[in-house]
C-alpha cells in the first residue's frame, strides 16, 4: 500500500482512467455478447466501435473521479481525519474503492443490456452476487463505513484514526446503526447460521426456472411448476450451487469473527434487496394488470445488496422511482412507449448512495435506529406504491388515448 501511495495522485488517476477505458470496452463487448438479438458481425460494425469509444471514455472518467472522491477527498468519511491520512485508513479506503469498481462495472453491463433488450441476464447478476458474498466474507471492511458508533464529526479523536486497521474498521452490518447482538455471532450461536442459510436457500430456490399458471387452480400450478423444474438441467446446477454455498457458509460461521458478520450481513442484504423488488413486482403486476417488472431487476438489487447491505437497498428502493417516473412519463408522452427499463434507475440510485454515503447515512440514521419502524414504513410504502401504480396506469391510458 505504501508503494501505491508514494505514486503521485495525478499518475494514479491517469492509470485509473486507462484501466476504466479498458473496463468500459470490456463492458460494451459483454453487452453485445450477452444480448439476445445481436450477432457476431455486430461486434465489427461502426455502431459498436462508436459506442465502445463513448463507454470507454465515460468509464475511464468515472473510475478516476471516484478514486479522487473516495481516496483523495475522503468523501465517504466524516470530517476530522488527520493529515496526512493514516495508513490504516488508506488501506481500508482502497479496499472499499476496489469493491465499488467491481459493483459499478457489473451495474454498467446490466444497465446497458437492460436498455437494449429490456432484460437483465443472470449471467451478470448471479456471478456478481457470488462475488459480493465472497468479498463480504474475505474482506468485510470493503463494505460501506459505519462510523456513527464513533464520536461524531469534529469530536473523533486523532487516536481513533491512528489506530484504525482492517481488523477494527467499523463497517455497515446487519444490525447497523445499532450494536451487533451476540446472538448473531458465529459458532456456537446456531440461530445466526439458520438465518444465513435461510436467506441463501430462499434465493437459490427463487432462481430455479419455472412459470406460475393459476388458470387451473393453485394446486395444479404448483404441480406444473415442480414438473417443469425437475426436467430442466439448470435446476440441478442451482441445487449444487446451494449445497456448495451451504458448506462454505458453515465454514465461515464456525470460524466466526468479522468474516462471519460480513457474510451474514451480505446474505441478508441479498435476500432483503431481492425480496423488496420481488414485492414491487407482485404489487405492480396486480395494479397494472400486466408484468410490471422483470425478474432481472430482482436479481440486480439482490446483487447490489451483497455489496451495500440491506439498509442501502431500502434507500435505493425509495430513490429509484423518482427518476423512473419522470423519465417514464416523458417516454410515454413523447414516444407512446410504456416499456421502461428500470434497471438503470436502480443502478443510478446505487451510485448516488455510494457517492453521497456520509450525507445519506447521517440523514436516515434515526429511522434505522428505531428497528420496529422500518417494516412499518416499508408496508405503508408498498400500499402507497400500489395506489401510485394504479394512477400511473390511468395516466398512461389517457395519453395513449389521445
């Protein structure tokens, strides 16, 4: 780490710009490879090269700007960090930055495919989810910081920063902003392992391909879905993944410590993020009388939850519709098009949460500290969303009729 810090920041930013340009080109190539309607010849077209140049330039600037903000300006930390920045703080910040680069690249690919195809492939979100869980266990300090347990802005003593290391860094956990309860520790607390495995298997079962048909009753629908799942090879691959994940989680639980708290927090973030958007999908479908949101959006937010935690997913849930409704209404008015890719808005909200983390977390801290209030607010907002989507359907029908 000292060797990296010794390099002038201008050179570091230039190197990150070049790395970002390469990652942007790779993201554009992945978009074309994974898009259903594209062919190999499209990769050699003029449109591909122009888009590759634009995406590469954008990604290069984004990576350099994010490094300048997170490392150069300490943008994710409250004021009061001593100058020069202590080595332990810089080590943690570089780990966080690397995790955010991985997440941003995955979200970039998912967003471009969603814009092109109105679909988000599992080939992006499932590996991304596994990477997020692995990072949470192997490098838990790469999660978003939670410094609210420490003395607040202006009162954090210099000794706190000087003593910071990867083993003491306060990161966003399942119980944040409240204290981590002992019942969620690793071995021998079996309840925490049950929670983690429940989140894991709930998600694995949700990935098993199948369609829900209720024309002939719910019992028949279950029978048909089970029969189709049994016939598909993907079902057995997912079950194998579930067994491997179970063994890995049990090993981390037995080891305990910060690796376990990071993994458990990421697993709950995965289940909570996916569950939130799945609920939106169900309510939206009922309100709009058609599929309101693809399952790719569910897997996308589940992936984001492994990197940013369930608290961030809840914030993203509130931020994304603001831009989505405005852009969607303009699209309906101008182009009479009601198919709106929602993935890019979810990704944009995630970027806002990362970049503005200190201000965002400080703003919502009080609400999250009152644990019982969170599910009440979520239920209320779900009901309100159903009303809003009903109003949206009326507005769309009105503009279509003009």
